[in-house]
């Protein structure tokens, strides 16, 4: 039997199953999904026989032994696509899922189309896992990583270098926000998070470690956010356990309201923005708290902000923006242009790759004294290569 391409399941692509309309259809779909997972695991075991739990970089899918271990650890009922993404992230980050360094957790999230809560799998690690990835990426890129002093904020917005506040009962009183700034070769990557948006609460009361050391937990969340901004290539799509506490609140209402980012227009390409997205100031510092839960939306706002800075804002150049992203979002610059009808079609990883490359173009132009007009011809050619028809402008 010929081996499938690297990184793909044997004889499959992990596509999503159509939404079931009845209970019987849902049961049949679940049975089919389990059978599909088992089939892929068997074929992967044929290509990688043995009982080892060590992941090989050329594995097409989890082997039966690895899958059994994952199911024992709580990863049961995940689709082929979810399991494939989890394996990709485990290999990419070189974190071991079988020793608890990285794990996949099921959460119920609101689906606007189905008008119901549906299961969604989230890939998580601890802040120590982030730091392992940070150090590995820094060695690879030959960059230095440092931190500015952590700053906590009270309800009035006043800064505190050390958080000492206590409540009337003597217990720790949580700060309202925290800022951690990562310095990557001297370039600042700030992460600011709000306690009200990331803390694990039940009936309004903090749970677990958020009850005992809220300042420390909030600092971990801010550090994770800052590290994702500094190393999007390595950390996109992975969240820390500390950040995800806010997702588990039973009283959390379903999202769905469309809002514009503060201080600017909504992106012209029709992306839906759930929640408040805070734009960045010209200094590179977030003008207010940016939400880890809305990181996809914040990244999309960041993408459009950079495109505007490069002269490609406005409705008339929507096609040009899509064309540019179709070229810059590719994993390899030698590959074909991505098939996009909107910038919202970019995956999280493609979105971060596009932002990183656009920022590099912008930084190079600034260092070499080029203006936006100097870059226009090259970016227009890039947009045309990505499928933009100039006559549409």
C-alpha cells in the first residue's frame, strides 16, 4: 500500500461532516465518524507499526496505540479533522501530548447557524509549554527575548508595579488588568488582558487558582498573549490553560452581535466581529485591553490596519487586499495562490503568516526610507498574482 502524503490522513482529508438534521442522523454521523477515525488509525499503524507513543514527523495520522492513549486521556469523540490538527500542533511545537505538555479539550460553544451549542475542541498548553516553544523559536531565529516589568492596573486605570491589594476579608483582590511586554531583539510586543474576560468565574466568584492568586494568573494570561504576538508562527492556534478559564463560565451568553473596532471602521471585507476589538495606537502599545477570546478578530483587525498603512484600504481595493493575502498567506512562497473569496477565508495560521510578512514589508520600507507609493507597484503585482483583476478597482 502506497504511503499517503506527509501530514495527511490515509485516503482522507479530514473534511467536516454535514450537520445532522435529526437525532437518528446525528447518531449515524457519530458512528460513521468513529469508524473513519478507526480506519485512519489502523492504516497509520500499518505504516508505523509498534506500540511507541512517540510521534514521528512523517506520520499520516495517530496510530491505534496513540489513539487509545488519547481516548484514555479524555480525547474521545473528536473528528478526524480535529485529531489531525491536534497531531499537527503537537509535531509543530514538539510538545508531548502523552506527558500532558499539550492537550485537546472539548467545549460547548454557540453556533449561530444551528442556533444551538455545539462541541468545539481547543488545543491548550500551560505557560511553561509556551516558554519552551519561546526558547526553541528564539534559538532557531537567533533572537534575544526579554521582558519589561509587569504592570497591573486597578479599576481606575492606575498602574502598579507590584499588586498588593486585598479585600475587606483579607483575601487577594484581583487587579482589573495586566500588561506584559515581550522584547524580541528589542522590538516590543505588548499583551494586555482584562481580569473580567479571562478569569475562571462561577456565579461571579473566582474559581481554583483565580481565587488564591489572581494577579499571578492574570500575568500568565498577559504573557501568553504577548508571546503569541511575538511568535505567531509558533504559537498561533494554541492557548494556555490559564487563559481558557473564561470560556467555561456557564452563564456566558452566546455571541453574535456585530460590533466595530473602537477607533476605526469595521473591515470592508465583511468579516463578522464578535465582541469588542481594540485597535493599536501608533506607538505599538494596545490602546486598551485586547481580548484573548477574540484573538481571531483582533488579528483580522491587525491585518486590515497594516494593509491600510500600506495604501490598500477602502472598498475599492477589497479585491487587491484579498489577492495580496492569497499570496502572503501561503506556507511556502513557491506554492500556488490561496483560493480566497474574502480575507476571512484565511485559516488562523495563514492569517498570522500574512500579518508577519506584511509587517516585514512595512518594517523594511521604514528602514530603507521607502514610502507607501514606492511599495505600491510591487504590492499591486502581488495582488494580481493572487487573482486580483485590476479593472475591478
